[in-house]
């Protein structure tokens, strides 16, 4: 009973700030401007299919890159001394102390055609070298306002959310398990493949969740780094609230469909994880 | 179970109450100790649109604390007000948005007895189309839209909106990142009215924007300052006042008033329905219309002032600038945005989505 009492503030918090908004979204999604119940918000969803596809493709790519960078980093970090780990963790967390928008603005001035990176490459004579060899007329690498820049923004902003869970899971693997594998004659590759990797999967799964969900729903990145030339789901939803027509009903419906798709993705992924260990990431 | 639910509801209620109580105390203790508290005024204005020191000046003169927030498009401001997400006492939307808000009963009629400085407003800007009886709004700034270009990056001097669609400037063009302004550029180029409700014309304009999309470097709002000043873009459509600010940083920039005509906008101060500090809001509006404050704001933003006394105060170089204070002939070529009917607004959003989703 005492435990229950302790849970009340948390339950109230959840009810007010998670459940209630969710219910509001559902109500909005199924009503029309005049207040009547309708499915019309969903029936026209087909025209936004490209936005859905595009958001999911970019988010999947960003998540994969985060695994490729984050997993080895977390793995090697777990082998380092306590001091190195602390410093490394600090450095990984440090950018997150700054505002998301500020970090993105910084990338804008880095990636610009006249930006710091291109200025640097120009000043060390890289473009002259390339032009000399290939006979091209290159003055800069075009990086800003591309799909690549959007993915870069996602990876940069959400990478810590991949490293952290993987690191904490690998770090907790009992060294005795690894020793036992080695005693049984497994070489380093086999130890990793048969012991460490399966045991670290729960961390990877929660990392994937924590990177994929914010990536798929991000909205400022495509405008700031992608030059506003693509419409991602986040932008599409924002437009329903801050655009000309002001249609929170359609916005809620799109948000709801997105949530359902993400939920299904996560459920399928957890099914994969269950084979290894009964993890529930959601 | 019922007990738990009851407890839950009571706690929620208590939490809600304590939150409101908190809200009350913050506003009460907000003023600096020593000065007598005269309450506050919540102002919602465009970004980069004021000399911020005048806000402190207002507090010093009246003891009223100013809470100042900014928005970046009329539509986002409308969304915030409509959502009841925040309560503001003074908002500064543009002409067409004001008429929409009047139609939707979102504005409070002003008590002009509290705004004596209204007499200084240029009579040409009184009783405008968007507020025919001038009950709800006091003009703050106005100006013209045009093409800003970098003289070192263009081969010929632009004279028409056609420059915005010229393939030789591929990757160098900046376009508005909102449907009304972006479609406006295309509509004017095609020779149509900004306020057309003809579906075929609007679709034709969108088709033109889709063709233009590969040439566009990026769709921007205030990001245009940085991009034009640094020379990373050659051409962009924006306002004359902003051009003056940009040209201050980068003297290579020049301004063109397209021959097809352009947009004349007026941004005016209004009080949203249900504002809690209406008297303070009127005091603030009156303050903004004083000669000294109006001059300070012009010298910061370089937009055109509706105040006659400010025009006299300004350097003749500014007050006789034909683009800042255009003559009748020029004005005749300009058109203002009007509020569009709901089905046209929905069409705009649909067409804008079509443009943004177009891949080429």
C-alpha cells in the first residue's frame, strides 16, 4: 500500500501530461472543424504518403549510421579505464547541454558553401589540387540544403541516445561469462559474436527506439539543414497548426497515424529481441 | 478502485489549483522591489522588428513590466492565439491577418481616448481596407516587398519577378518559406492578383513554383539576412526595410522593385479579445506611436513609419527615399494582401504541400 502511495505523483503526472494530451489528439483526429465525428481526416491521408515515406527512410538511415558509429564506440569505451570512460561520457553529453536549435545553427554555418569547412578546405588548397588533377572548376563542396545534411543533423543530435544505452548494457556484462567462453576455447571473434553481441542487444534495441522516434518526427532539421525543400512528417504536422488553413484536426490525424506506424515498427523489433532475452523496450 | 480514482482526481485538481496559484504569485512579484507595481503587458511582435531598448524605456516611464515574445509568420501567431496557448495584450499582425481576426471576432475594439498619439498617423493609412472603420488597429510599420540581389553575383540588373525564376541563377535563389508570400511572388509574375480565389490561377502559380524548385537554394524567412549578408545566395525576395539592414553589412546588395508590381504591407498593433491588461496595452500602443520611440524603431529596423512626426525627424536621405516613402505613382503599382476565404486557404495549404513534396 505504501508503494502505491509513492506512485501517485507519477501517475498524476502521466495522466496530466501523457494520457490527457494523447486523448486530445485522438478526439481531434476523429472530429471535424464543426465538431462532428468524421473519418475525413484519415481518408485524405494518401496524398501525404511521400512525406511519410521520406521521413521513415531518412530516420532509418540515421538510425543505422548511429548504430554503426555508436556500437563500436560504446564497446571500446567499456574496455577503457574508469577515468577515460568518465571523460568520454562527459564529452558525449556535453553538446546536449546546449540548445538543439543552437547546435543546428552551428552546423548551418559549418556546412555552408562559404562556411567554415569549405573555407578551411579552400585555404589548404584542396580545391586547387582537385581542380588541377581533374580539370574541374570546384570552389566548394555543396553540403548544406541536401538530404545528407538532414541525416547528419539527425545523427549528430541523437547519437548520444544510441551510445548511452549500449554502453550501459555492455558495461554490465559479467566478465566471468566472457572468461567462461574463452576457457571453452572461443577466440575473440566468437566471444563477441556468441556472447557479447547477443547480450548487448537490449541496449541496441532501446538505442534504436531512442534515435528512430525523434528522427522520424523531427521538424526543424529539414528546414534549417535541408533548406526547406523537403517536407518531413514533423513539418507537415507543424504546417497544420501554424499554416494558412489552421487545421489541428488533420494535424492530429497525421500525428496519430505516425504514432501507430512507429508503434507497429517497435512491436516488430521487440519480437526480434525476444528471441535473445525477454526485453520490452517500449 | 473508486477511492484511488477519487484520490487521483483530487490530486489533479489540487495540482491544477497550485499551478494557477503559482501563476498568480509570479506576476505579482515580477516587478522590481521599490517601484510601485503597475502590472504588466504581454507583447507579441515579429522577430527583428523593434529597438528593444524602448521596452525598458516604457517600463521606466510607466512602471509596467513588458513581457516580449516574437513570432515569424502571421500564421504561426494566429495558431498560437487560436490555441489559447498564451495570452497576449498586444499583437502586431499584418493587414490581411488583421481582417481575418476581425472577421473571427478575435480582436478587442481599441479605446482611442487612451491612444492620443493616433492623431500623428498618416491619414493615408487610417481607415484601411483591413479595418475600414479603424476600430481595432493602429499601424506600426509598413513597407514594400522587392527583390534583393547581390550585384557581384548577377549578370544583369533585375527589373522583374522573372529573375526569381531565371535558370542561370540556379542554386542562388532564396524563396519565401510560407505559402502566401511564395505563391504571391508567382502570382504577381504571372500577372494575377495576390488575392485571387481562382483555383486555376493558384494551381498555375504552384506549377511555376514546382518548376522553380530545382533553382531554389533554400526556402527561408529571417534566415535570409545571414544568407544575403554573407553572399551565399545571390537573389531573394524580401522587404525594403530589411534590405537596408542587410546592405549596411554587405554594400554589394541592391534592391529592385519589380515592374509587375509588388506587395505593400502594413503591420498594425491590435489587442486580442480577452486581453487581461487592456489599459496597459493601450498605454503601450500609445507609447509606440510617440515620435522618439517611432524614430528609434525606424533607425533600428529601417521600415517605413506611419508617423508623420517621425518622417520629419528622420534624415532626409531616409525620409525622401522613394522606396521607403513611395510616391503615388509607385503606390498605384502595389497591392496589399487581403484575407482569403477558408476554401482558398485550404487550397493554399494543399498546393504548398504539393510543392514541398514535389521531387525534382
